[in-house]
C-alpha cells in the first residue's frame, strides 16, 4: 500500500524542522557560551590588571576571586612563586574539581605563557591547558614596580565551572524551543491536512470515474492552485459525463434509426411483394383489379424511392459533402414557383392556400434559391398533409434591416407540447401522421439545410394549428 501523501509530506517537513531545531540549538548554545565566556574574560582582565598594579605598589594584594574558586599565582623573573595573597590563598581541598592540585601542575599549565608575561606581554585567552581535562580561562599580567618588571600574575578557571551557571538558562531555552517546535508541527499538520484533502477526494473520484461513475465532484474551495485543480477536475468530470450521455444518446439514436429505416422499408416492400406474388400467380382475372394492383405497386415504389432519396440527401448534408454556396437570391421567383405547385394541390384537398402580400413582396436575401424552395416545399407539404378539408395554410413573411422571417402556418389539430422538441428528429412522427405517406425525414432535411445556410428554424403549436418559422439573412 502506498504511503499517504499527508503522512509523507508531514514527516519530511517535521524532519527538516527537527534538524533545524537541533542545529539552531547547538549553534545557539555555542554562540551563547562563547559570548558568556568572552564577556567573563573581558571582565576578569581589568581586575587582573588592578591586582598586578597593587602587587607592584605594595607587594601584597587581596581579591574576592580566590573565594570564587579561581587559581591566582604570581611568579618572579626566575619563575619562583611570590607569596602575595597571604592566608587568603585556598587550600588544595578547597579547590573545585578539575583544577590542578599541586604547584607542579599549576606550573605545567602556565609554563607556555610565562615567557610571554615575563617579556612584558599580556595573555587573555580560553584554551586547553597542559594537565587539565577541559578548556580553561587564562589571564596573565606582568607585575611592574617603579617602572621595572619584577614578575607575572596568572589566573586560571575551568570553563565548565563558569558555564554551569548557564545550564538553567539553556534548559529553559531548550524547553521553550521544544514547545515552539511542537506547536509549529501541530499548526503545520492542521494547515497541510485541508490542503491534502482535495487531492484525496480527487483520487477517490478518479477511481470512481475509472469505473464509469462520472457523477463524482470534489469541493473546489481549496488553496490557490489546489482549488484551480479541483475546479478543472470537476470540469473534466462534467465533460466526461456529457460525453457519456452523448454516447448513450448516439447509440440509442443509431438503434432508433436502424429500427425506423427497417420499419419504413418493411411496409412498402411487403406490399410490393404481396401484390407481385398475387399478379405472378395469375390469381386476378379482372383487368381493372390488375390495373389497381399495378398502380399500387407503382405508388409503393415511388414511396421507396422518395425514402431512399431523402435518406441519401440527409446523409450528404450531415456529412458536409453537400456544400451550399450562398449568393444574392431573389425571393419573388421562389414564391411564384411555390404558388404554381401547391395552389392546385390545395384546391384538390379543399384547403385554402393563402400567400400574403408580405410573402409576395419580401426583399431579396442572401442564400441559395433551390435550397430555400426545398425548405418551403417540405413545410407546405407537411402543412397540407396535416390540415383537414376547408382548413387554411398560410405563407407569410416579415423582416427588418438584417433578417427576413418566413412562416408557414396551418389550422390543423396542432402538435402536443411534449412532442415539440422532437419534431426535427429523423423518422419522428406524431400519432396523427401515421396514416400519411411521408418518410419522416422532411423536417430533418429542412433543419439541416437551414443550419448549413447559417439560419434557424423553430416551431410553435397550439390546438388552433402549427406554425413553422425560419430566418433568411438579407446580407
């Protein structure tokens, strides 16, 4: 199992912080200790200078440093000890642990610096002396008497004795730093966790999407780029869901298309086959009856031809292989052709065909004359087919500076509201049209033609009839 990103990130940051804490603590301790010792050294040096001057002037001196555990020794020019402190000198048993216990040990510790002091120089340093286990403070001062160098004065104190006073402060400092570290890690955890949560949610959602569940969404209120990533993830999920739904609809449309084509072809083919078999078996002897069968076969053949032509035409339009070039088009010849073709048919059906003055006088448009006439033919053919006797079919137009709106309205029984969204689908027929001889592709063809012309078509319907409206741009 893969390690949690939250755990891994928190662990790495914690290690960095702990390492930084250790380094800073060590560096801080060293810097503080050095600062303390050098301050102490700077404090002791003037005191040693004062003691050396007192010895040079009076031959004797006293100092509180002896009671604080410092070793202070004076030597003449022959490196012999000078008794200058009297009875105030501590005994060996009174000296702190780590200091030399006998005179020879003290001589060994200061021997490397005697020549420098006797030469008139000064020493103030923190170093490791011979015969001592730890670093020590060493201060050396020459002793002058009446302007003449008579010896040297030395002070020794182990560093451990001085820094022990610092431990209280160091412990307090380290506890405070440790508390700050713990609080920092806790705050860091509380900050990182909500930042990692969207990633965990996206991981779970992506796994669900991999299984086909595209309804998953994640909160997009994360920090900065994480919020943008979550938002992008939701957009991706939404598009995948749309693509899935589109794929389902496409598959259903394909199945419906095959079923509709099969249904539309089966009926005329069955009729032609039945009538052909009847004629072939010489079962009809009446010439008029034979003539009626031949006529029916002809009608069914034409219906098949019409269906196949419409299917091929729609396929060419939808594939883009049937390019439509637009040009300036005069509307008058189109209306005249429509009138001559449909006025007689409307009269035979006892339907009034009304072409308004606006339709007769509509201005020129920018389109394709044959395709516009094809759209009007489809709409008028549908209107006449679904209008009862003594009804009315009206062709009208209106326009502004940019667009002409053409309408074809009938007084039929109308289309139910729930069917309106589907009237332009291939092979879609409402219940009232099943008895007709249409292919179910006419309105689909009309919509596809107008789409290629960059125009729109809409339908409005009520109990008083149906009205199709489409646009034609003037420029």
